[in-house]
């Protein structure tokens, strides 16, 4: 059959006409986009969302800052009216990273006030520095706050100075653990002073509370924090929080932040047994760089990715709906930093 002489009714055999049909989908797409730009509410007439709201939402995922091992006892020879020395009692300078900023919350990781967390010590030291952001602070208690000697106003038992200073923000004084949400994230503050909290095992009141809390909060992203780490390259790791890890791992938690060793350290995501697990593992940070003093590395632990023992500063965490960014912010004049991004699971 000869197709060369096929008859097509004019003007549809015209080359320009065929090109017109070819470009019609592109023309309609552009017209639609222009329509939506001119009349954004047309697509959802009852919605209060507009373009500026969407732009704002995209750029305002909440950011929190965390550190522990913070404020020297006002009787410390390095206290120097709160100004410290070049290498110790730097709580004023780490807190300078927090004031007049847009942090959605401040996580203080325990040993917030040395030497024993006395109420008068909190007023004379912590309150002048990190106290400037007390209104957005979500604390956990350290081991030093339970001490009853060797510092200012140490006579009170049961970390009374800490619980008096922070009030309701610290939770029930007989427990010291609680949870809350920031943005899309669920945050859990735990008490690693197990004796004071009634235990840390899965069958303890705290363990049972943690299990129930995580079952009730199915946020895609979860961060837990307490003072004494399970994993550390310093010499102060303890297995007392292993049940916390096991419960959190079972519930797909994403981040654990601790202190106690006065170092900064970041671990790769791992299991409660310390096995690298890039799929379901929990990433642990140690941020004992709050200002009091530094301690050293004993031996580098498995899955440790970076550590620093000479820079005070805070860990900044940006809490996206399904991921997080971390950045270590050093005190002014210092250069060590660490940053990256992880996905929730
Ligand atoms: Fe500690």
C-alpha cells in the first residue's frame, strides 16, 4: 500500500497545526501554574494556609541545644566571680551560645551545678549563666546533684537543690524522669541515678514508665537523654542504663544524649549490645562539654566516630519531621566543630 498519497483533510495536514497539538500539554501546565500562583486559595478555599506560611514552615523546624557538666561551685578556686579561667569554669561562655537565640528548648544533661547541686550554688553560679535560658530548659539530674558534701549548700538530700531550682520543669522529685514533645519529636528525660529513681531496670517503675510512654507516643522521631552514658571512650560509662537502651531500641528511638565524661563524643548508630546497626541503631552523643572542666579519653570505644577533650560548647540538634541535623557549637574563639545529618527510623 502506498502511504505517500494518503489523503488528509486540510488544514490538519499542516505542519504548524501538528506542532500546536504537540505543545498543548506544556501550554496547559504553564497556565495552571500561573493560575495557582495568582489564586493560591482556589485549591483549598477554606484553608488559612498561604504561600508565606508554607515558606515559614519549611524553614522553622525546631532546634534544641544540649550539654551537661556545666556550672562550677561558686567556692571553686577557678570560679572567678563566674568568669572562670581560660580552661575551667567556662559556664558563662557556653551559656553565651544560648541567649538571644531561637532555640526551642535547652536540654541540660546532669551535673548541671557542682559540687553537690546545692540550691545556693545554683543561685550563685548556674543562675548567672545557663539560668538565663531557664524558661526553655528541660533538665535531667546528674550524680553530683545527689552528693551531700564538698561544696556550697550541700546539706540537702535527694537532690533537693536541683529540684527546688528547676521546679516543675524537673518532674516529680521522687522520680526525675518525664517526657514532652518538641515539634514532631518525642523527647524523654530519664534519671540514671538508679537508686534515687527507684531503679533503671525494665521491671523498675522507671523502666515500666518508659515502656508505657513510648507505647503511647508513636512519633516517628524520638530522642532520649540522661546523665550517665552506656557507651563512652572516657572511663565513666556504666551498664546501669542498658535497659533504657533496650526499651528505646525496641521502640525505634533515634537519638540518645548523655554526659558524665567531660568530653564530646559521637557514636555511629548501634544496638544496646554495641553492635553497629545502620538500619535500626540509636546514635549516642556525649556532650559533657558544658563548661566545668574536661576529662580524658581512656580508650576509644567501638563505633565511636569522633571525640574532643579540649573544647567547651553545646550540641545543636535541628529536629526535622523525619530526620535531624547535628552541629557542635564551640565557645567563642574555639574552632572544633562536628556536624552531620541522620534519618529517623
Ligand atoms: Fe557526672
